[in-house]
C-alpha cells in the first residue's frame, strides 16, 4: 500500500483586520525620476489594498509593493497560491531567493475584477531585471526572502489590487 503525504500549505502572509503591514514597502518609478504613485493599506474588511496611479512622465511607468521576510524554505512546495481581487488589469508577482539579488523571478497574471485564486508554479517563474528577461534558468532555489506585486503595463492608468492571502502549496 502506498501512502501519499501532503505537505500542509505554508502561509507567507494572511491579511486580516489586525495584520501588521508596516514591513510592506512601496517602490515606485520615483526611484528613477518617474511620477507614478502607489499606496498600501488595510481596508475595513482586513484586505491588503495596493492602489495608485501609473504615470509615463520622465520615462516612468511602474509601481510595486514589496514584502521582505525571514528566509523561507520553499523546496517542498511547487506553487504560490494567492487569493486576490484586481481591477481587470495585468500585474506581476515576483519573488527573490535572496533580498539582495539584483534580479527577480517573475510571473505575470491577469485580474478579472472578481475574487480569484491564482496558482503560480515556482519553476515557471523566470528571471528578469528592469523589464528584461535574463539568460539563466527559471526559479529553482530552496528559499525565498521577498515577494513583490508590480504593475507596469506601459500606459497611464489607475490601479487597485486587493490581497487576501499568499501561501505556498
């Protein structure tokens, strides 16, 4: 008889009315002279709300919210599972094996305007730096230390992304 074991999921962040979000950091194109602006707050229902405006002024065009945490073992998991509600726009979910790495591993996803559960296979996340795919393998590290949500669709637009939960499965 074969017994299959199932790893319990590991929560990276579970938003609720008492969630501590001070370690979530906005990084906009302002760092390189752009004019986009994003904010990150908890709403009355306890969801993380990443919202703002994308401007193409001064060669800008992106906003992101980043969360760094203790090195977390991911090699036993195959996907990142995210419960969220977007605004019908395209976003990127990004991870870093080490927070000091200059590049991120990226997976784009499309929102529908409704609550969704997004499954992102870790091994399909590709390395990228400043919008360019790097010529190196997809994600295969044992750990991650940072996650990011980014919007940068090469157009001026307002955006809003509600996040309920992020976990490894």
